């Protein structure tokens, strides 16, 4: 075959492919949400002289084309396979695999962010918690257990603890690092599995002096199959899902949860969230700025306030037997200056429970 014919064939095939995908993109309905990536996809932007002239339309249209490209998920899978299996790269978009665990690189270490988090905790202590018994604890992300061993960049976890201890005043630190291991976390997700954190519960309960109120507590384990965590979609490779497990008993079942955002009352485990983009939202309805758990079976009038991120959603139910009420505050979603409009701060027990992922990105704390 002559070079001329080859060039013609290549050109025809190229034009056919471009035309095929162009027509397919026109006749295919746009997708609003990527369940695998846990994000909204770009939609066709509106055209105006201003957006054309300032380049906004071109930028948004380019993102729209990328997000709405036909067979996008399949191409993401092909790309990930090429990265890992052909080019033998160690990660794909900062997501990597160790055994059957999926992890995401958390780097670089932001020392100023840790200091900022400590200052935020101190400010809350000074403003609201002078008469309270205040403790704080740090949840290590999954990288703590494997990153250095397998040659991945990692933050300095010892320094995180050191900086927090050096900068936080009038709070008692509860070290739970030695209560955890990689197997205590979901394989496809960032969070710990509720059925694996009894050692953490015991450590916190002992140091905060409420372990006696949990001595005879028994749980029944429930399972929700086919839990695909946040890292599963980001990895873009096919694999086995996790089984989401939750622990319940009569006290938890009888407890009610007031959501201050919409003034609704739900159960501790909100089964409506099984249809949500993230099944982990079953635990206390997911990302909510302010919640109050009321325990009608309580044998004490003690109250607990937890300043927390998403890890707190699955551990808080295991404290319910020890308190009459538990208030959960997520200052990623509510300005901390507004808290006294909703919470009557008095002599409650208080726990700050945050993961290293949030402390290393504390700009999100309001």
C-alpha cells in the first residue's frame, strides 16, 4: 500500500471517529452527576458577548466537553489500566492501591494549617467551653499505616500531633493512633468501619470517664452490601465493593436525631440515604452542620458535644448509651460564631474529633 493510500485511510478513519463521537455527543443526554467521582458534571454554559469576550464561555465549554464525553467512564477505566498495568505507574491522580486497599496520597504537609486548626479549637474553648471538660483526639488517615513503607509521599503524623499538643491549651489529648490499623478502615473509602473501632471507643470513654456507662452495652451488627467508597470511583478500576456495617441496639433505635438545618427529626441510621450518592451517609444523615441526638432511655443527665468531621458520624452512635443528649457540630458547614444561637453551652463533656485530612486542610473550618 502506497503512502498516499495510507494517508487517505488514516484521514478517513480519523474523520469518521471524530464525526461519530460528535454526533453521539449531540444525541446523548447530558449527565448531571458522576456517582463514581462524587461530583456534579459540567453542563452546557450559556452564551453571551461578555462570557465569549472574557474567555469564560470557552473555559466552561471545554470542561463541559470533557465531562460529557461519550463513554467517559469506560475511557477513565482504560486510562487507569494504562497507568497501572502498561506504564507501571504507582498512582493514578494521587490514588493508589496496596493489596486490596485503595488510598489517596495526602501531601504536602501544611504546618500552618495544623497551627490554624489548633488556634480554632482554642478560640472555641475560650468563647464557649470555659466551664466544660474538653478533650481532643486525632484520627489518622489510611496513609499513616502504609505510605512510607510502600514509597508514597506522606505527611509527618508525629509532627501533626506534636504541633497540636504544643499549641492547644486547656484540653486533654486522647491518643487513638495505637487503637487503629489499616484493616479498621473500608478498603474502598477513607472512613473507618464502625464495627472495627471498639478499641477507639474504649480509649475515649476511659479517658473521658464515661466507660462505666458503657460496660454492659451490647450491639447487633447489621450489614449493607455493595458499598463503593469515594476512592473506588477515583481509582477508576473495577474491583470488589465493601460491606457497610453498622451496630445497633434498643437505645440507638429509640434515639432521635434533630437536624437543625431543616428542623427535621430522623433516626440515628437514616436508611433513606441508601439511595444517596454515598451510602456512608446512613450514619447520622451524612454531612450536616448541626445535629442533636436525644436518648429517651438515658440513665444519666450528662451531655456530650462533639466537634467533628465525617469520622464522627459513625463513632457518635456508640456513645449514645452514655449520655442523655449528644450534640454534633461540623464547623466546616456552619460559622462557629453562630453556635450559641443553637447550643446552650454549660458543663457538658466536649470532644474535638478530627482526622488528619481535615487538620492538614483546616482552611475549611469556619
